[in-house]
């Protein structure tokens, strides 16, 4: 059971690193694009385009900070709040496995939400940090509810 959990957590960690690298690359390209757009708009004298580019650049910066500073903090808080042991015997191992997988899935899903908001913001869409935060909240709530299934099942079945 421990080998399977370490293999799955390694896979989720590598997936998070790949998505974080893509996020960083896309954020840098979107930032450069918005900077060039603001520069060309200022040369043409289009102040509306300048402020639109500046606001998009700021939203990209905020989304990037949230992705690399906020999500790891949220996941570590989630990991510490999840029950590590769900009973005795094999239920304990299942509880530990579920806790680790829930944290890994939550981190990956939250970064995916931030990435989708970043893509939309860089293309000039209406998606913002609020949509990413909303999906992150849904992820945390769903994962906490899912983590309660194994301890409640152990208590209901009376395994200990």
C-alpha cells in the first residue's frame, strides 16, 4: 500500500511541476505580450489600450503570485487538517493513502484553475482571480468531504 501511495504521489508531484512550468512559461509570454501591447499603444497615443494592457499585466502578476505562493500554502493547510489515520488495521493505511492523494489532487486542480484564469486573463477574457478562488474553494470543500469517507466508514462498520 505504501509503494502504491508513493508512486501515485510522485506522479501527482511530477504533474504539478509540469503544469507549474507551463504556467510560468505562459505567464512570462503573456506578460511580455501585454508589455509590448502597452508600449505600442502608448506610442500611438491610445490611452485606453495602455490601461487595458496594464490592468491585464497586473492580473497576470496577481494570478502568478497566487499560483506559486497561495496554492502551496493552501495545500499544506489542507494536508494538516485531513485526518491521517482513520481507524486501526488496514483502515489506517487507507486513511493515510486517501489523505495524501486528496492533497495531491487538490494541488493539481487548484493550479489548473489558476492556469485557466491566467489564459483567459491574458487573452482579454472576463475570467479573473475570483473564478480561480471559487474553484479552489470547491476543491478544498470537496476534498475534505471525500477525506471523511474512510473514517466514517470505519466507524460505521465497527472495525475498531
